[in-house]
């Protein structure tokens, strides 16, 4: 059954390739140009770029929005006009726009080392063709222009976000250039570290977490400067997050992943804090798992661990795991993403039907083989890169674990010294208590001896008194008898 399924899959692949070849060599329809209605808005025309050679600017605040005012679906392609050495990149260069729909396109301006210093204009436009109908209808939106100044002088700026203890914090760092009290965004980084090559001028660096401004600093940068900016913030962040794959010793397959994390609250005690594990496979959301829900998260460190196993079991692919922190039900912060490459034993591939079909269409075999070879080569290169990234991540994780173990050993040594000190103090205290007990017993013994001596003395005194009493009674009797005789 498996070989038949594989053969069918191969047959479908060959038929699709054959259809592609026929489509390429089929006659092209006659082009009928016709104006159709699309429009463009956005912030691109408001930008005043000033970039040194060899730099680029990419920011969520630089974009255009393309609108389709027609009642039919359009295929849209983004175009640009720029001077030599300047490139304009779109996150959506070609896309489909439904009737009455709109699409936001983020723009990156890249200035290469070949660009000539000077003042220029950059133009972006959209070209559209209807998805259905005869002929080719072209629609061009009103173009947007932005100014660009390419400078030969440059400087470096390095900004990082840290806690009061100096630990790095994952935050959004944005770099703005101040031009006549107007902020033009030049760079953005989500990891808490931003490094950029910039033109001389005045700049503002701002750190955000969950949309909140936590710290900012304004600096003036001159040509040739190398500025380092440290933004110290008090917030709630993931101080530690790591994963450790655990394999079945019998099958050598991945059994589960051990997750260890630590939250450091340097801000204030917060209510209703929840840590959620977000798992992606091949850049697609797989599932979200709640790891811990706290009615109150106090200041200081809070840690935990979790053994993760996907609900549907492990599948071959590249897994991405990260933690997200929610406070009062709203997203607050997240950790860096840890990647894990999972490979499973592949089933044998049967291609007898495929080879029979290939033999029947010998004229297409060469094209298919070339395409498959190129695709396989790309997959091998991509696989090697993923394996290399996974190896580097494992080495980095091992290094971090060694550092953590060293810290734990130091802490254990300090704890041992504290325990020894406490033990010595406890022994000294017990000795003092024992000496006090012995002194009390000695004093009690002496008291008993003194009481015994007093009892003996009292006994002797009593005997003496008894003897005296007897002698006195005898004397009185004698005197009485003597009086009677007289």
C-alpha cells in the first residue's frame, strides 16, 4: 500500500511538471491594456531617509497600503525606481488582492557600497492585472515618492537593554533619527540588542515591552563615532529558558523535551500571571500549553520546569519553542525561541510506476531530473544548514548549562559553608546548654547535701532536746518526791 501511494504521488508530480512545460510553451494571449482602479496610501511618502553607504532601513513604520476599488480580484506586483546602488525590498512583492480589499506592504530601503553620495528620490508603485477574463489588463496606482540622502560618512551605534543587575533582557529596541523635532525610524530589533551603521546626527533609542516605553536615550553621533548605549529597565522578564531533548534508550527516538525556565520580576508584584509554551513546527503554530498560572507573582525570581510531548506525537520537522508571559490576560513579554530539529526514520520509496511513466515521456525526463536534482541539492543544503544551526544551538545550550552548573556549584559551596557554620554554632550552643545543665545539677546536688546535713543536725538537736526533756522530767519528779517526803 505504501509503494502504491508513493507511486501515485510521483505520478501526480510528473503530471504537474508536464502541465507546467505545456503551459510555458503554449501561445500567449493578445495583450489588451486597460486602466483599472487601484490606489495607494501609507507612510512611505512621509519618510526622509539619510543613510550611509552599506546600510539599510527596515521598520514597521515604513509601509504602503494598496487598495482595490474594483469588483474583481487583481494580481498585484510592486515596482520601484531608485538610483544606482539603492535597492527597495517589499515583504509582499507579488500578491492577490480581492475585490474591495487592501494589502499592507512593508518596505526596506538598502543602500549598497556602490551607491554614490548625494540627494535622490525613491518611487514605489503597484502594477495590477485582473485574475480572470481575456487579455491582460494593467492598472498602475499613483506612485509614492520619498527623499533619500546617501552619505559617505558614517558612524556605529550599539544599544542593548539590561536589568539593574546587568542581565540582558529581550525587548523591542527602536532607533529614530531626530530631524527638526520629527522622529524618523531607521532600525528595529526584537531581541533587546540593536546594532546599526548610521549617518552623523541626533538619534533617539527607545526600549519597549508589550507596547510600553520602559527606557529611552537621545545621543548625538559624529562621523567615525562608535556609540554604545545601555538602557536599564525594571520589568518582568524571562531570565532563563532552555530545552533539553530526552531520547528513548531502546529506540533512540525523541521521547520528550525537558523545559527549564526562570522569571525575574524587577518591577512590582502583579496579579494573574500565566506562562504559556508556544510550539511551532516548520514555522506553523502547532499548539499552546499553559505551564503555570499564578494568582500573584511577587518580586524576585520564580522558576519551574516542564516535560513537553506534543499531543499528536513527534513528527519530522523543525520545532520552535518559546515562552510567553501574560499578566491580567494581556501579553507582556516572551523569551527567545529555542529550535529543535526532529528527524524520523524514512519509509522506503518505491517508484516503479514513476520510472515506467518517465520511460514513456523521454523528452521530459531531462527537465524532470534537472529540477529534482536542483531541488534535492537545495534541500540537502538547507538540511545541512539546519543541522549546523541545531549543532551550534546544542553547543550554546551545553555552554550555558556548564555555566549554570558552575554557578550552582558555587552556590552549593556557599550553602555548605553556611551549613557548617550553622552546625558549629549549634554544637557550641548545645555545649553551653549542657554545661548549664551540669551546673544546675551540681548546684542541686550541693543543695541536697546541705539539706541532708541540716536534717542530721536537726535530728541530733531533737535527740538532745529529748534527752534534756527526760532529764528535766526526772529532776522534777525527784524534786516532787523530795517535797512529799518533807
